[in-house]
């Protein structure tokens, strides 16, 4: 077999592999490419959200502040990203940090916000819950169109300054410090804030102690969807996907979609067509 045919076959195999990987859905938690129960594909669809997949810092330095940025901080933020977030909110942006047991406190500490996620314990409610105490139902919600929010293995928010409490757990709830699913003597008893809003410069910061309220399997439970719509403040929504740790599969999908987006731009496509015509005519001329 000629070397050219071998190279052509190898190229075809690589291209087919990339297409298969790109077509197969992601299974990563909170991924907008994940259509299964633990993904964010439905939330992205209903919010019509734009997605940041690579550089949060570059996006924030060039975007308008008249948006709501939702971040699920499961990886650390760089110094440049933290400074960009600070500038974005100070100038009028709205930042929604949906975190439990991630790096939300890194953001709050840098911004100087006197609030923290209680990452050393889990919220449990033996009375108001869906199926078990680790799926608490929150009914003290400060939105007129929201009667209840169903949480899933959530933390809580410790406030050290005045803030608007959007949602409180019930007085029967407690912080399960040893994660054993039962109340033990010494464990704090509710109610606890699970969503709050704070003014920051010309903008605002919303803290939600459970990103799972927006996954495909839970966004339709209770009034979770209406709650998410309410915390966006009616602004255009951008989801920060860059701090959700993805697999190699997810990275390939992002790259493929980015390349596809670049190739579909108006000023790129004509050059591709001209190039293909040139190659074809050149072969015909030589023939």
C-alpha cells in the first residue's frame, strides 16, 4: 500500500474518532454538554445562556457588566481571574456563586465578602425533605413565585455581615458535621441561610449553597427552575464552565466545538471554499 494511502487511512480514522467522541454525550457533573441527570444541559437551554469554556479572565475583561455570571467553583481561581471578578462585580455585574464543598470561599475571601460556605458539614433535615434528610426542602424563600426549593447534599452559608437572606432551611434542619445522616449532640440546629444576596460596589453577589438545584434531574423539582430564574435578576446569563473539572472526553468536545465555531464564521468560510476550489482545479489542470 502506498504511503499516501496509509496517511489518508490514518487521517480518516482520526477524523472518525474525533466525530464519535464529539457526538457522544458528556457524563461530567454540572457540564452543559451532559444531558443525563447530573448535567447542566437543561439549565443552559431554558436560560438561553452563553457559556465560558476556556478563559474566564479574558471574557470578563471584554464583556458588558449588564449580565449575570453563574459559576460552580470546583477548581481554583487564578489571581487574574479573581481580580477580573472583582472588577466585573464592582462595576455593576451580578455574580452567582453556586457552591458546596468547592472553592467558593476562595472567591469570597479575595473579594473581602464577610460570608462563607460551611464546607465542613452538610445540611440535613429529618422533617422537610424529599425521600431522605440529605435532600432538604426549603420553603422559607423570599421570592413571590417560589414556594419551595429542593436541595441535594447542600452546605449552608455563614454570614458575618448584613445581607438579604433569600432562602432559609427549616428550624428542624441541622448541620451534619460527621456526615452520618443523624443528628448528634453538639451539631448546630437551623434555620440556616442557603441562599443570600449581597451588594458589592455597583453590582451584587448571590450565594447559593447547592449547585445541584440546577442539574437536569432536579431543575424540575419543586420550584427550582423559577428560583434559578429569579436569582439571575432578569439579566442575560453566562455560565462559567471553565471551573468545572472535565474529562479528556470533555476537552475534546470543547476543542471540536470551538474549531467548528471558528470555521462557521463569515470571514473564514469563504477562504475554505476558495481553498478547496483551488486544490480541485489545480489537480484537474495537472491531469
